[in-house]
């Protein structure tokens, strides 16, 4: 008996630019996108089935990744530790 998964059921694609990503994936794969929360879209395949999601991924740099307690990464960030 085999318990192999033969079909992907859901996935997520985090992207730095939602508009560019929707344009690219729409042109390449024929996907459409339905708003599904703030900065998140459900991905709809050419057959009309919901495949997964695409969401905004904030851009980071080595400067923000190495922030110190005196320089939080964002206005909502707080230092723990």
C-alpha cells in the first residue's frame, strides 16, 4: 500500500511586489487572484480552483536584519532580550 501524495493541495508564495508577481504569474500560468485579506490574494487556477495564496513579503537588508535595541527594525518592532 502506498501513501504517496499525488496532487499539491495548497501553497504560499511570499513576494516583495504583489502587483508584479500577479502580473507575472497571471501571464505565465493563467492564474487570477482574489483578495483574501490584507496584502494577501488567493490564487485561482485556469480551471477555477483555488490553488494557494500569494502574499507581500517585506524587503529587508543587512542593516535592518542587524538592528540593535536602540534602532528597532520598524515602528512596530520592539526589542526582546
